[in-house]
C-alpha cells in the first residue's frame, strides 16, 4: 500500500492547501468569468517539474476557476516573445520559468505592468507584477533520504540532478542530509546532466552511479528510475509519484504541489493586489505544498517509524531541515 501523506492530510482537513483554495474563493466569485491564465513551459509538460505546474492549472481550469492556455518546449530565445504574446492576449496571470532568461523576463514584465507574472526563479521578486517561486520539496527529500540511508546495503546512494542551481542543490543536499542522519558512514554520489529534460542522459548518469556501487538512486531528474529498474535496484522519485510507472523500483517520492502557490497568486491577481512577492514558502510541508509518499511493503517498519517521527516534528515546527543551497560535492 502506498502512503501519500500529503493527500491523507488534506482528507483530514488540516492542510493549509485547502486554506489557500478557500482564500481564493471570494476573489473567484467576484469574477464574471474564469481568470485567463497562461503557462509557458521551457520543457515538455511531461517533464516532472512542468507536469506539476501543468496539472495544477489543468485542474483549476476543470473547476472553472481559470481559462488555461499553454505552450511547451519554449526555447530561451523564444521565451520573451511568448511572454509578450500571452500578455497581449489579455491573460491576467502568466506562469513560467525565468531561470535561463532572468533579465529578458523581467524586462517583459516591466513592459506589461497590468499583467501578473509568476515565474520560477533563483532571483528575487521585482516590481508589483513579477512574482517568483521555487520548488521547496527538500523537506520530503530529507525524509526520503532517511529511508534510503536505512535501506542501503552497499552503503552508497546516488542522486541525479539537472543543473546545480540553488533549488536543485537544496533538494539533493536535503536528501543527502537525511541519509547521513541515519547512516553517517554512507557515501553519496552526485551527477548533474546539464539540462532540465533529457531522460536518456539521466539514465546514463544513474547507470554510472550504480557501476560505482550505488544501490539506491534519488531521481531529481526523470530518467533516473529507468537506470534503477534496468539494474534491479531501488529508487526514490521527486516532484511526482513515480511508483505507478516503476512499481517494483520506486518505493518513495518527495512530492510537490504547485496548487497552493497558484491559488495564492490567483487570489492576488484576481483582486488586483501586487504579485511582486516570493510565493516559494507555500511549498513547505506545513502549507500542503510538499510531502513524502512511500510504499509500506517496500520499506522496513522501523525505518518508517523513525521517518514519521521526524515528519511530525517538521509539521509541528519542532525540527527544521537544513537549507543548503551550495552545489553538492
């Protein structure tokens, strides 16, 4: 049985992801039509990170909250043009990622002060209409690391990441810290593939780590679990639930939900409030933006018990997972 704690907490009604939706409801009711929202995805929407953004906006569209249109696989050279076209089309909120085009994206936003932009970014918010967010599921990665540290038989685990930007670094460092918390002698291998979406390259990086002794892989990038599956070892997924795709391989996932961030930005944009702020903290576990899932039959009960103790401490504000943005060694 797979335990997805984020969903269980929502069913119990104690997660503030529901609170964010409730905050948006009055602003939504004040609109005579759904809010026009555009998504600009640098990678295909099948990419794990983009799929989380896309799923949140598709769901909001299905609920009648927004009218969603999107582009995917948009190159850096085309990105400013896409932003301008969606702004000219009257979208109230444009969701995207400015990691590769920070200067250009901020210039476009300055040219359209009446359009709200919510951009994945390593930089700060600017003006009244350029909000930023990052992917803070490093707390869940720490919990997954605790499970990996308890389960490794070779004493070596591996992580395959995209590019060593702060958010990716923090996630991999969080996983490594979780491993070390229960297995101080464990060795942690790290590889970066140099791009956000290249499953074959992630697979090759994973295979190299397995050849170096890793028997559990943390897949910050999609494709890592393919290597684990091929070699018959275990893996941990990130952002989405990979277990259905790799039922005998992926035993845990560091999940992320974009919906709390989207709801908050929508509430601000629909109400005419500034969105020039950092929405990243809504990714925290306590706000329903992230959590861990695991397959009970695949994880030792003792390891689960220790992990859940730490999870409870995180939720209660009694334990803070270290935030380390440095590039992992």
